[in-house]
C-alpha cells in the first residue's frame, strides 16, 4: 500500500471516529477542524470584483479586469487566503490531509446556490512530472467533492498541463503571466458549448486560471468561471 492510499484510509477512519482538531488539537468529534477553529476561518468578502473576486469598495469590476479582461467571466471564492485557511490548504496540498476537503469546500457549496450553475467542473491540472512527485492533485480531490455534493459532472480528461512550468509562488506578476502562457491543452469535444467551472485551491494573480480558461475558450467553451477555495490579496 503506497503512502497516498494509506492516508486515504486513515482519513476515512478519522471521519468515522472522534478525532482532534487539526489546528488546535481539541476534540473535534467526527470533523477534522473543531467548531471554534471553523469560526476563525475568514470567508471571502462579498464586496469584490465579480470577475476575479479581488476586493472592491462596492463589488464593482476592478481596474485590472477593466483594462485586461481575463478569459474567465466570473470567480467564486470561499475563504480569504490567510491563517488558518492557508494552513489547511497547505496540509491538503503537501501533507496528505484528505479529510480536510469537506471543510475547505464548504463555503463554495453555499455560494453555489447563488452562482450561475456550470455544466461541468474541471480541476486545475498538474503536469505529469509534478503529479508523479506529489502523488496526487489536490485540486482533483476538491473538484471530485464539489461534483459529488452538487451533482455536477466532473471532467477528468478534458484538459492537460502540457508544459511543466516553474512554480508561480514567488514570481513577480509580469513573470507569472509569461511563465504560464500556453501551458494547457484542451480536448475540444468535452467542452464545446458548455459552461465550465475550474476548481482550484488558491487564486493569487489569476494568471494560471486565465491560461486554462483561455485554452477552454479556444476549444469552444461557452463560458468559464473559477471556483477557488481561497482568494489571496496581493499587497
């Protein structure tokens, strides 16, 4: 049994038996995060640009989206990317803490009731080399859970990351756009005429989401939206 499979089994068992909160260590019942710590998770502000979810005074479209409209039309964001949400996302992404998925997608499920319902959801792809190193794609876990909870079809082979780019973290904004340009290839028949929601863990500059959305639009997608667990705000 490999480490990923073992952790899936362990996290499944944690859902059946009382466990300690991942953040504070207190008893959390059958949940991986206790009630008090879940309350500490900062939901993303409702006063935000409807296109990229960047905070704006009255929820108007931000200047960046007006000057350079991205390939996606709308963004739904659950949490602000700050402590403790960032710690939970990091734990899912790098520490095999799969039991955190339901906590992370909870606000997305609530926001789905007021968002335009997509025809299908699609996880942000990892390049095969990166996937081999990590062993799993955290965005795929999130997308599968959203698909299951909302009964929306999940596309598993509609797009691939065809270029192994440098990690976006730490790159200046202008380099992020260049780094991720033309990094994706899309299977047209699966997306033609459809509204596709891209599921990802964190949105920072939006460059990666824009690149994938651009590929989907070129392949014939009618509309592309972004559903992200957390929205980071660049200082």
